[in-house]
C-alpha cells in the first residue's frame, strides 16, 4: 500500500473503491486507529492519537464527541500511555482494579482477576443487559458473578456499596444461590421458601436450610416431569454434597401435595 499523509495508508474494498486507514507506532507497538472514506480525516485521527500519547495532561475527561478518535480508542491509548499495556477494549488500569468504559461517566469497575477476560471481549449492551461473545455464544456478564438471568436485585443478590456498576467480587453478595429458592424471615428465624413456575407459581414448601430447599426444588422438577410437564427446568447442583447425603435429603424432604396430584389438575 502507498503511504500518503503521515499515518495514512490507502486500501481497496472488495468493490474496488479506495478507503484510508489510520495507524501509528508507539513504544514499538503498531496500533490501528480506524478506517475512513476521506484521507484528511484519517490524517487528523493519526495526529490526535499521537498528541494523546505524547501529552500526559490529556485525560479521559477531556474527550469530546467532535474528536476524530472513537472514545473506545481514546481510552485504549491513554491506558497504553499511562500503564504501558495496550488493549483493544476500552480499559483503564488502576493499581488494584480496572475500569471498563462506555463513556467518561459510564463505566464498570472490575477486579484485576478479570483483566484478561475483558481485555479480549467487548461488552455489548441491550435493554439494560450486558453481554460478551464467548465461544460463539452471547453470555450475560452477570452470570460470571453468580447472578442468574432471572435474579432480582436485593432479593437474590445485592451490591454492598450500592453501586450496580461495581462488579468487584467483594462488592457482590449472593443472597439466593439456588434456582427457585428465596431466603425469608419467619417468626424472626431465617427460612427458605421454594416456588416453581408451571402455569403460575406453585409453592413447593418452606425449609429450615438452604440445602433442603434446593433439593426440594429438584424433587418438584422430577414430580412435574412424571406428571407430563414438558418444561426445561434447571435443577440445582449441590456442590460438595455426597450422593448418599443427597439421596437421604431427597427422600426425607417434603413438598406440596399439589405436585403429587398435578396430573389431575
């Protein structure tokens, strides 16, 4: 490709038309800045990127929508300048955590343990939900923190400091770990209520322990399947529980009589 203005290269689309690619090299790292229809626009992007890398007084808050650089690229360049690590996603690293930016005032906070996961995965937003593409599938990022798709904030989980965008592990408390199980208080004592959805919610029972409640939900699934209910329920996985203990609890746990008689309803 023939070089034109500084930082600009021409390229051809499949239909034969010409476009212009902007790029720069900084600390021996070649960085693509984007593709443009106009050569001057690509050159201005190159100059803006170069200034951002050379001028340490430029910050994330200085970004303006009129900039030839995308905000995502703005973040990536400032992070590279300040921290010496270039990433394609809009991440800015702090000593013990990092930010993932959507705009200067809209961002997530993550633990450093998650850095390389999000460094290679773009977060997309749709209808208030956040997803990443993982092995060809769209994954709700909340599932990474034990928050199920149907979970309700302050019932099934809560953010300890009140910030919904602070996804550091220390800030997330899972209140209800199991499908169909909801922690309640009954006469001042902690209890676990189980419901399962058929055509509406069916109360399975209320239990003294979370394990009993989780297994009661599994038992309800089995009874409904025997009754001919064709629904894709997800049973609870009892991590660390031996098959013998599980079998004993399964046999002894009581569930609503409605589930045994559901066929006749």
